[in-house]
C-alpha cells in the first residue's frame, strides 16, 4: 500500500483510479484496508475543496453515483429492488433508516447528507 496525501486534482484522480482497483476487495484484506484509507482521503479532500451542501438525500446519492460511475442497478444492494431504487431516485419514496445505513456503509455517503430534510 503506497498511500500519500491528496494535495491537488492530479492526486485526486490517481486516488480514484486506485480506488477503482481495490473497491470490491474482500473485507479483512490489505486491499480492503487500502480502500477504506483512500475513501477517507478522498472525502477529506473533497470536503475541503468542494464542500457539498446537500439538502436533498437523493442528490447526495446521485452525486456519489456520478463520482463512482454507478448505475441504478448498483444501488439495489443498498436500497432494494429496481422499482424501489427508481422510486427513491424520483422522490416517490423516502429513504428508510436501514437504507441510510447501507448507503453510508457501502458507498460512504455521509449520514448528514442522507438524513437531511428533502
């Protein structure tokens, strides 16, 4: 694991590139540890230089989807069936606390963003 601080956009892109490689690492492996550290570094950099003042949880989810190149299908483990994902993303269903926890744990979306009033 060769991790260094993220100081600029070039470092950020390199961190994202490496994160793509280790993102699905099995828990308890060095790659999984690296993934957690990278996510923390990326979030710290983005919070400092690109503060996200989201008042809509759906926008927070869509923002993370865009960042990680995720599709609606990729959200099913966190939200539920494809129909439920569609309802959430179209503001027809509110997030349950269980969905919030899974989105936070799985996609590292801050609780503050997911629990904000829509």
